C-alpha cells in the first residue's frame, strides 16, 4: 500500500490566500482523516526556511509532525521570486535552492519540487535553445547540491510554465540527465499537457494516446506522483485568463484513473508516496475528505 499525503499549499494560496489555514490545524485534520503525511508548501504561513532559520525551530516542526503521526512526503520550494529563464546569472536561484535543500535536511524531507518559474511566453523573449540551456544547466548544478544532501529533485511540468509540451518535458529530462533528477507526474497536468495542449506556444502538441502515451514517454524518469482529477480546464488568474491546470476533486473531472494509475504503478519511484493536489481549488478544505476516500479506493486496488 502507498502512503498518502496532500499538498499543504491548497490551504494557503489562491482562494485561501487572505485566510490561510494554519499548519497545525492542517496536521490535525489530516491525522483525523487517516493521512500518512503532508507535502509541505515551504512558504508563509506554513513552515519555511525564512521564517524558521534556526535548526531548533525546525526541530519543533518535526516534533509537531511526530505528535500527529505524520511524515513529510516532499517540499514545494519557494523559488518563484527568482529568475531562471531570463537571466545569464543563476547564482540567486541556486543559492535559494541550496537554502531550501538545507531546510529539507533539517526536516527529514527527501524530495524537493521545482518548476521552470516563468510562463511559456518567456520562450519567445529569450529563444527556445537559450532558455533550455539556462534551465537545464542550472538544474544540473542544483542536482549536485541535492545529491550532496541525499535528496532527489522532481520537476513539475504544467501549462502555466515554460516547456509545457510533451517533447519539451522529455528534452529537459534528457539534457539534465542526473540520477537524482526526474519528473513529477501530476495526473491533472498530464491531462492538460498531453490531451488538451493548454497554453502551449505555437502549434499545439497533443498525443493520440493521451496520458498513457505520455506516461510511456516518461517511463523510467517519473520520481514523484500527484493524483487529482481534471475537467480539461485551467484555473483562471485575477484577470480571468488561463493560468495553470484546475485541480478538481476526484469524480468532478474526466480522468480514467483505472487506466492512468494502473500505468503509473508500473513505474519505480524512490519512495512509496502518493500525493493529492488540490491547488487553487476554491473549497479544498471541504474537499479533502472526499479526495482521501477516493484515493483510498485507488490504493486498495493499485497501491
């Protein structure tokens, strides 16, 4: 059986930004619902390296998790304030990544999530090859930083960030080519990238075989899994424009989880976690119990 966690960012950003749910309350609810852990959104108001600079402060977070019988399944590092694609000097990004990697060590977190930070339109500004080189060279350095600390890096591709076509994802993986680097397969992003082609610059690239074909393309490189539904739409930003994948709860979308999860279970991951992602869902707190019940059924069949 897989251990089940949920991303804590669902309760701090988007609809919850003005009224976030504190971390201990999240832990208490997850314990009550039978979760095994939490995937930490490492930015305020939840535990993060800036607010908790001292090791003693971080030890209290670990103690809190132990109190509720939970564990961390990973860290979503707060790197969105850094430049990755439109700079020749990645020093600031690498330094911030290193700070988050040290935070992982202190919290006994083994995996750290990254994305390409900037929107797909950035490729038009700096050029595809230049952007690809900057991203992959920076991540190679980050992989070395992570390896020194016994960590793996998982890249979450999605419509809202650059390199959001299926062949882009493969190309980035091939160019980084580090043992501790892989791709996070989020079933909602997989749908929007491989089936819908959301926010892809230029000609859309969608796969005839849908998510199953995409998973096959990424086979051997998947090192983290997020499970959530998709209704083939994007979450809208404040201006009403498509931003990134909507993350509707299980049963409120169109994904065939028997097919998709069946394929994902054939992948060899460096851990035994499945993570629910309700990012930007307007009533994530209420939907958590429903999602836990749904993923438990999948776990009983495929875990």
